[in-house]
C-alpha cells in the first residue's frame, strides 16, 4: 500500500508507463525514486525536471525497510534488483496494482482499446482539466498528479491483461482488433479480456458503435455508443475536414450537445473526440469548457507529431498495427493533400509481422513510396521466420532501408514522410533530420 512516510522505489522507472506513474505520485506528495538502464530514453527528461532521482540498477538500491517497491512488468528475476528483493524476501507491487490505488481515490476514467488509447487519454485529461482538477497517467511517458483532483484519467493497457487490475467509474473502449499474438491465443481470448474489463466498470461504458465486438459486449452499467451513425448515443454529424483539422456537431438522442473544432486529423480523431465529449457531457462539464479544451490540445507524443524541413514534412507516429497505419495515412492525406506520401515503416515483433503481413503489404502498396526497416524484435521475442525483405518483395515502389542508405529518403522532395513504428524507428528519423 502507498505510504507517504516511505520511499516509493521504481524498478524500471524509465518505462513509459512507469515514468508517468512516478510523476503522478511525485506530484501527489510521495517520495519517489527509481532505477533503470543507463541508455538515454525520452521519458527521463520529465523525471529529471521533477527532481526525481534515477539510478542505474544495483543491489544496493534495495533497502531492508522504508521502501515500497513498484516493479516494472518487463523485469524478471534476472534483474539484479528483482533478485535482491527475492533474496531479502522483500515484496513488491506491480504497476497495475499501484495505479488501482490511485483509481480508488478519484472519479476515474480508463481508456482502453487496441488503438487510440494514448491519444484519447491525453485529450480527455486535457479537456476535463479545463473544468476541474484532473490527475492523469498516459502511456507516452506523461503523468501529472493534482492535489485534491476530482478526476483521474488513465490509459488501460490490455497486454497480458494488465488492465484487469483496474475498477474504474467509467471506461472508454475505442476498438477491439486482435493484437499481441505472442500472448493472446486468438480473437476470442483477446475479446474476453475486454469483456472482463467491461464487467469491472462501475458507472458507465463508452464504446465505438462502429466496432461489432464492442457493440456485443454486455454490461451491467449504462453503456453508450459513440460514432457516426444515427443509432449511436453520441453522434458526430455535419463533419467538415480541412487542412487545419475538423469541425463537427455532436448530437445525443436528437438533442444538440454542441459544435466542436479540433486541430487533429483523420476520422479516428473525430471518433476519439466524440468519446471524450460523451464522458465530459455525462459528468456535466460545461460545453464551453469542452470546446476550449479541444481547441488548446497539442496532441500526444509520437501521435502524428510533425516537423517541417522546407518542402519535406516529417510525421512521427506510433502506428504499428494495420488499423493504426490506415488511420495515420488518412490523416496525412487530409493535412497534406498536394504532397507525395512516403512511408517509413518499422514492423514491430516477428509474430505481429507474420500475423498481419498481407495487411501491411496492401497498405504500403497504396502510398507513393514505401521503405521498410528491419523488424524490431523485443525482449520476449528475439527472432522469427519472416523478414522485412518478404514484405518489400510484394510491394511495388518499396525497398528495405537501414541507417546506411537513409540518404535515399532525402531525395523525396515535395513530400510528407511518415515514420511509423513502436520500436526504435526514431533513430532513422533522427538520421534523416541531420541530413536535412
């Protein structure tokens, strides 16, 4: 249990979720510190700014008393600090267990789904924060605790069923497309995890009406659908898409909620925004506050993040599943309709690449030029029987790219170059930016 009289020690504090959680607890007045690998990660800057001490892994970091250990999900007994805990018979709590403690302190809203979790969580936290003190925990390394906060908004990750540690008041579910084939057996197994998460939601469930699996979930609490259809409980209508974003009206059962404008691109962002509006409206947040929050939202890290280099625009995006890739490509075409579309795609894990190989091929066939990096392996899956060359062989106007031939990218003038991936694809992006 969390205790302000003890140090909260994070094993793996630079992980995106762990860094966010450390920031939240630090803001809420807890004594927070932790350890991780020496290699630089983007998550360590906010930790440093907050004055949170980060050390390298060492047995000496684990004390016999005065600490509460929060262990990152990725670390097993081959980690020196985990091993030290075992040797000293020191118990730890998991990341999800710790988040659940914060959930119980607030009116809580979880955001789950195969895609859109981070973007929707960030947007919801920002919008609610316009009207009431709001703490939040986002999977892109952001977290903020606000004293006496009314709301707690958090990203609920389905991998290994981690989100089943949570029992929120409300939950947004953006979609259920099969993912993580290295853990879930099949679509039915994957969907069952979301059903259990729905069962654990206390007040209201908000689901995208365009996803059949979400519509089929049963719920003992109020279940609202959002989307573009007349039978949705919250419907986006009168949509106008421009190179500056989108404007639309939201209706609920024939009643106008309001007119809204976002500086975000693609239909997926209209859907995510409609979900946010639905939750805020249900919690009686004034429409003017919702509108202001939407206009001032700057977006989440690695979600359609843009940089300009003359006639080349670079987009950095976390997309690594076919549905996410399609959404990001649609957004790029909305904002840059006159430019050549170039995609640099880093497949993420061998099992996912094999599962969705044909989908990746079909998506990349539809852009002007495609580059595919070597497959990004993971600690849980180091190799497999598929390669990037297998994809490129089926895609016209494509080639395998690595750091040795990155200069080829710079020849794509008057283009928007979209980097897509969940691994270390930013090293390719950084190399191109240095050339430009």
